[in-house]
């Protein structure tokens, strides 16, 4: 493809280092889609005849089918996906294959391929996020009356609904979905027609190419178009943050499935055993959710490190953009369905959660009780703290202090103070929008369902 001015062949070791076909073959669909559109654009510009266009397209369709069927045979000369496709195309249609690259560079070709691949990856990742969100909603609806301890600093804090905890991850994933949607705006920009860096001199209709390939707009500057990998970095950031959310869910479920908590039990289909300890049931699926986040974060850091010192336009360093992209796509593609499966199949141990509730978790309710009786909150906070200290000193629960002991701390404590020690009542008092009250959580789930329904209706309309 480029050896005319060289008098030597490549050193074998350098050839292996330089070649990228071993991983960029995955771009075959995008590469061939771009080439078919480009053949049409060449014919529209009267650079090739219609018959030549048709021969090129027929040959490209055959090459694509070979890749799809797994019958494509690579050759040592296949430096990358572009040379592999063009070499095979020439074998199928003859010398006319040499006209396909007219006015085109591998620089704008690979940029186009990678954008097409990333657009597909975003849609597939979003579909997998939706599946996990559905699992969260379904599990929440099945356990609307289950109380659990809520935690801050991994210390018992206040009683909440288990469904409220589950739905917190729905909204994390919702932000992930929205970020990916926003990312599409910057991915859907056509580089093809930019040539190596100066643009195309053959009057190729780039707007036509954009329509053919489904891009929203044409790249504004040919130098920037062939070197821009911001869209991959942005996708990898979105993927890394999604990985962080999956990791946090993994950490919660690893803890909650331990004997010390026992809040949930993993289905056998998503747990493993020990090769030495017969009793073990390990939450490996969610440990991998936790661990894989580091891998995807590494993919982002790899690309940013590659980009940070590059001069303008295309540089061979950019060959290093694809493996982190592919790895992140593959990692999330494998992980998200498993996480959804874990959520759908795990057993919820409501009794264990309720048994873990502690009267001290109602200390804030006690402070609110005093506030309703006219005590400033800062003073109420101090007084309830004194009550907690007294209970700890006596070795009893906060609920077991006598009315006399409460009134010695603050005369505002009345005979009804013991009614505060009701976990269901505490939860029900938080009916503010976004709170853990039963009605608030039902409203939250309804809101989530509405979000999902709008999205699915929009998808049906195309």
C-alpha cells in the first residue's frame, strides 16, 4: 500500500510491532461500511464509473461475509484491517480495487472506522444498562416493605427501605446512560474526506458520506478530524465511571451477602466455591464487578497518556487507541448482564435486615421530636447525644431508658417519647420527594418506570 519509495522490506520484528491487524480486524464491519459509502461517493464525483462502483461494492460485501462467517484468511502482508480488506478485495474483483483508495488516507479511514465502532458500542452498552435498571426496578417492587439499616461511613445510620437502597443504583446507572447519550453528539462526526490531513482534492461530497454512514455532521477541520480521539477518551471516561458504579454495587453486595450481614444470599448460578474449603460460597460475580472497574479505569488512563504529548495531526501513537477501547467495551459487555442476573436472582433476607436495626439509629428521630416541641436543633442534637451517652454507660438500648431518665436530660421529653422507637414509623416519616418513605419510594419507582417507558417508546420510533 505504501512501499514504492522504499528499497528495503521491513525488519521482521518491526513489522510485527507495526502491524495492528491482530486486534483491529474487529473493525471490519465499520471499515467495509465506510468503504462502500466511499465507493458511492467516488462515483458521484465521477472519479470512477458506476460499473466500477458496483464491482467494488459487490466485492466488499463478499469480504464482509467472509469475516462474518469466520472464513477470511489473513496473510502476513495484512498490516491492518484496511490493507487486509483491500488485498482481499483485489483478489475478488481485480485491479479496480486499486481505485477505492483514491483521495482517501488510512488516517481518515481509521478515524471513521473507530467512530462507527464507538457508536455501536455506546448503543450496546446502553442496552445492557437498561437491562440492569429493569432488574433494579423489579427487585425494588418485589420488596417494597423490607426495612434495612442505612449506612454512612459503613456505620449504622438510619432505617431505610431496602427498595430505596436498590433504587439509588438505578439513578447512578441513569446518569451513566445519559452521559453516553451525550457522548454520541461528539462521536457522530464524520472524518472521511479529510485525507491524510489536508482534505480531499476530488470534490467528494462529505455531506453525502455523512448521510450514508449515519453521522450527524461533518468534521470542521481536516487536521483535527484525523487526530481527534477525544470521543474515545470521553467514552472511556463514561465507561470508567459506569465501572465505578458497578464496583460500588459489588462492594455493597459482597458485604451484604457475608455471614456478618446476611442481608442477601447470592444465587448459586452467580457464586463459586473453594477448592479447599467445602462450605464456602463466594460472591465472585460481584467481586469481579468490583475488580473490573480498575481495568476500565486503566483503559482510560492508557489513552490519556498516549494523547498527552502528541503533536497535531495523525501520529502512529494513535494506533494505541483501539486496544483500550476494545477492552472497555468487552469488559462492560461481559459484566453488565451478570450484574443484572445477580440482582434478579439474589434472595432478600428481610428478617436479617430487620434484626440488624438498632434503636440508636432513631437518635435523629428523637432530635426531631424535640424540635417539634420548640427546642432548637443544635440543642436537640446535644441533648439526644447525652441520652445516647447515658444508654451506653448503662449498657442498655436507647429505647430502654426510662421516662424519668429522659426528662432529667430534657423536660421536653414527654410520656410519648417511647413511640419514637418504631422503625416503620421512622421510615414512613420520610415521605419527602426522594426520601425513603414508602409512598416516596413508590413515586420514585413510578418515575423510574416512566423514564424507561419514554426511552423505549423513543427507541421504537427510531
